[in-house]
C-alpha cells in the first residue's frame, strides 16, 4: 500500500501541474504568462495551448479510428502478449506497434497536415535542402550563417542545430528520397525504433521480466505524438540506440561488448552533431557506466565509445565545423528570437508539465518508483539511467535555453522516463497503460500540434 500511495501522490501532483500549466496563462497574472510583448494574434499562434505548442482544435481524421483501436488493443492485450511472445520477436513487435501508433496519431491530423507536410514548413530543414549545391562548402561556412538578420542566415531549425541535421535530409534528397513524405518516414521509423531500444536496454540492465513489463508502455507512449513527425524523433532514435548499445557493452550481454561500445560511441557522437542538446546525453550514458559490475567492464565500454565518438568529431573538424563555435553562436541566435518573450517564470515549471504530457500519467507512476534508495545503493542500471535522464531534463530546463516546445525538444531524454514503467506491479499495468493511451488520444485530438 505504501508504494501505491507514492504512485497516487506522484500522479495526482503531476495532474495538478498539467492543469495549472494549461490554466495559468489565461488568468491574467502578469509575468506568469507564456508570452510577453505579444498581440492576441501572436499569443494565439505561439501560446494558445501552452505548455504544448499548438492550437485548440477538436478534430478527427483518417487516423482516429485506427489509433483508438490500436490503443485499446494495447491496453487490453498488450501486457499479456508481451509475456507470451518469444524474446527475439518482442523488440520487433514493439517497434512495429510503435510505428503504427505514431502514424495513426499523425493521421488524425490528415496526410498532408499530419505527415507529409510537417517537415516542409517554412522553418524546417527541407526548405533549406534545395539551397545546398556544395555539401563541403555548406559545412565549412555553417557557423558563419547561424546568426539571424544576415542575408544568408540559415532558416530557424537549421541554424538551431549542428550541420548533421541538415546533412541528413540533404543526403536523403541526394539518393532520390526527397520531399516531406520520405523525410517524415525516416523520422517515424527512427523514432518508433526507440520502443525496441527501451525493451533491449531494460533487459540488459534489469532482466527479461522487466523488459516485458515495459514493452507495451514503450510501444504506445504519448511521445509518439511528436515522434510523428519531427526531426527530434530521428534525433531521439539515434541517441536511444546509443544508450542501448552502451548498456549491452557495460553488462556484457552483447555478443562483442567492444563493438557494441564503439557503435554506441558512433551514434552518440553523431547525435551531438544533430542536436546541441544531446551533449546532455552524457548524463544517462554516465549513469549506465556507473551501473557496470566492475571498473574493468566500465572501461571496456568507455574507451571504445569515447574513441568512436571522437572520430565523429574529428571528421567534422576536418570538414571545417567546430562544435563549440556553433554552440556559442546558437545561444546568441536563440536570444535573437522569441526566447526573449518567453518568461522563465512560466516556462521554468511549465516545461515540466509538458514532460508529463509527453510521457503520460502512467509513466509518472513508474517514475515514482525510481527513487529507491536500496536500488540506487546496489547501482541498479535502470534506476540510474532514468535518474540520469531526469538530471538532463532539469539541467536543460535551468539553462533557460529550453523554453516551450520541450515536449518535442526533450524527446531524447523523456523516452527514458517511459522505461521506468518496467518497475510497475503487474496487477495495475492495464490501468496505468490506459491513462497513457487516453492522454495521448486526447492531446492529439483536442490540440492541433505544431510539430
């Protein structure tokens, strides 16, 4: 009963936080507002549904019925099916269900608005792709085009990320897969694969039983709303597999731990050239290393991972891009834009409400079980990993460089909070899973999300 009380208190507190974040902006309380120096029209465009970036618009679409059916099936049969499936099939099924769930949610908004057209908006990467004639020159001159109000400034999302993000979509276009639908498919496939990554990582860090418990939650997580379709879904997928491969290397459950560690380093190294914020993935990675059974296992994973990540950085340096120059210029560009009009007095806590929306109240129940002193003393890998992700979120929040849109931006961290559902007791799984599914359907159907 004590643990159930803890879960109830955590879920109740999270629900109050979310309600407050949605209601406070409309109470006229002065500085505790999501947007200052704004006209009613601008407030509607950028803060109508704060803390979620979107507009109130109750709607249905081609994906509504499939999403309801899939969500209901996951609640009713998901936990039992996850127990019965052969282990080799479970990650693949989790990935397939997650992909179908994400696509169904996107299709509630329709094919063009919800899927094919999302990455073709005026601030998105695909708008910049046609301007890239020389990839080498684009990388060499990348930093010089980050700041705003220049004739050749990069568009918003390109300027806010390292060149790896833009290069991904340029390469996709070069191989004949140009356009919004192909870019969206890449993001959905990479982002939905996180479900499989979570299942594999939990098995490595805890055991197979815990992995089977987490599988349905990972497959129909509310994070799918922003995985389909935003480039951050792709970024999160890259980072998630980096952490999973590191967990395999640390625990020795991979066939060749050294190769798993090197692959982890390559992915995490590539990740920081997709998104500056992924530098904070060092905290979940350190948590995984801390859970190693001994210092030899930790070093066996750490050294190849660091060498591989460094190799990625060297390639970019040779190509003409220095990460730290880009990072400092991006901070300056950040404050050139709408960030000045988004007060920390609201977003400092409302960002956390958006995290609750992204992971679901059922995942909050799992999160309440992570603060287990005995488990932390024995260096439980899952507990440490989730706390590492939480620490990354708190640092990102306190940096004041993440104000609004964090339900999308923080995907690489929030997906690991969903993994905490592995700690939930079996009798309550359907109940907590239903809260996640209902929350995701409500958010996607009542709000026309901008990403």
